[in-house]
C-alpha cells in the first residue's frame, strides 16, 4: 500500500512539474491515454473559473492555452493527502501558485502574482502506472476577498 501511495504522489508531482517546465508532452503523459480513458468515460478537468472540460483534446488544449499565456508558474503544494482504493487514488492538496507574465521590456519577467487553489486529482492505475483521470481546482478566497464580499452585502 505504501508503494502505491508513493507512486501516486510521484504522478501528482509530475503534473505540476510539467506545468512549471512548460512541457506539454510530459503533461499529456500524466493523463490517461485515450484508450485507457475511453473505456470509463474519458478524462475530466475543471480549472478555476472554467467550464467542465471533457476528453483529452479539450483538456490538452486548455493546458496548451495556459502554457502559452503564462510566462512563469511555480506550485508549492501543501495539505497533500492521498487515499488509494484498489486501482483508484485520490489526491487532495492546496496549490500555492506563484505566476507572472512578460514585462514590457523583452526578456524580463513581469510582476509576480500569488494565488491559492484547492485541488482534487483522481488517478487510475494503468499498465503504464498511475495516470490522472480527473483534475478539479477551486480558488480559495483570501481574507481580503471575504471583506470585499461583506462590503457588497451591507
């Protein structure tokens, strides 16, 4: 059981490393293959603020768009929990995200922005190892966001 937990954690880490490295091929390898996905209904992804994306083509396109429009991104995962039940594993974590875009001057990085997302990553065991079946990210409100909401109500 501990070997499965470690393998799932490694697969989960590969998801975030592929994004940090802007490596679409590595990212595609993290997800279930078309053959493995189709027999159980396909892959599903929900990025914060996006509609539900179904199927490898939509999911891959979404990550390509993110990579094309993000100059820099780094994930610091906290609150990582793993549960393995047979051939399915659930990882929940908090994605503490640091990202930035291009600056006005070429070759420089623009201002960095921090964000926090709670993620649920569902993996399936395949002959090629653990592969991501579903990713769901939900933004976490900061205390400043809560204050703004209170002002709007009162």
